C-alpha cells in the first residue's frame, strides 16, 4: 500500500535465494562457454580463430563476469538488509559492516580450545566455522559433468571446486572465476568463510584459492584448500601470517603472497 514502510524478511530472503540460484546458473554458463572456447583452440588455428578467442576473452567474457558480480552483490544486499531488519525487529545490536553492498556481515563463530565452534563471536572478528566433512564430503557431493566442469562451473578436484563446495556447504555465494581470480580485494581483512586467493587466475598465472576456516588474530588465519600439492591433495591446517608490508606468509612452506579476499 502507498506510504507503507517495512519488510517481509522471509520474502526478501527468498529473493536473495533466487538471485543466488540465477547467479550460480550464470557461473555455470560462463564456465561452459569458456571451456568450449578453450577447446576450440585445439582444432582451430589461424587469424579467424585468434579473432574468435579474442572476442570472447576480451569482450564478452569480461562483460558477463561484471553481470555475474553485480548479481552476486545484489543477492548479498538483499540478504544483508533482511538480516538488519530482523536484528532491528528483535532489538539486537548490529554487527560490524562488511565490504559487500547493503548491510552488515553475519556473525562469526568464536574460537575454541578444541577448534572451530558454531557459537557467536563477541569481537566480531576472530572465530571459526563449523567443521567441514573434508575431502570425503566433497567427493560424495561433486558432480563430474560431461562438460568437464562440476555443478558449480569449476574443474573438479581443483582448488576452485573445493572453494565452491565449501561456500555452498556454508550457504554462501560462489564468486565467478578460477584460482586467483576468485579473490577480489587485498585490502580486506579475512573473516571465516571468506575466499582467500593469490595470483591472477589466468592461464599464465592460475594462482590458488582457499577458504578461511578460522581467524586466529587480526594478522593470522587458518584455511582449507584442495590441490595445494598439484595432486588434488586436501588439508585444513595451513596457517597464514601477515607481514609488515601487507603480504602474507604461509607457515607450511614459507610462501609469501599478496592475498585477495572475497567476503
């Protein structure tokens, strides 16, 4: 009715869920088309093939990636606003705002002496996620589609596929891209559930993507990851420490990287 202000929280969350599904569908289309374009280069050579590949890589693919990102942000905005409305209605204090559009970040879990828990953190920063089923849960869920991709538009048994599975397991949106391209902002601070990646995500520099499982301090976090060894290996014990210059160093192998986050 005209002049009425307010929100049906469940309905707005339903909008966010439908937008997530459409965003996921677009990611699958992007992955499939990208795979076809790459495959064509194995049997099509010459100026026309180069023009075809350039058309997709430099014009249409970036345009669709921007649409995908806009849809992801729109879904997150709806979800954040619904969360804020629910907190306001319940008379609870809002949590610290996230870097996504349209509202606050969800509460994160508090650290425990026995590892990740599901209780709410009091400082809005440190904490961990509910335990994942690990590689066994991933292998029982992932689908090896005829396109060469999984149900999330990623290559199975790679770091990107694990990241998509874990985000899906947590009920979080799945950014488009592969490897290092899944993380977007090196100025953000890690939060549990965030994408953490390094590299550009290109053929020349595929990089690597991980999931932040636990924030141990403002300068220290633990991740889960797959294919860290280039043989589809899985681990959830890797720790990254922040250096004075803003880069991050892994405890396991001493790698120093600029890490980008997507919350």
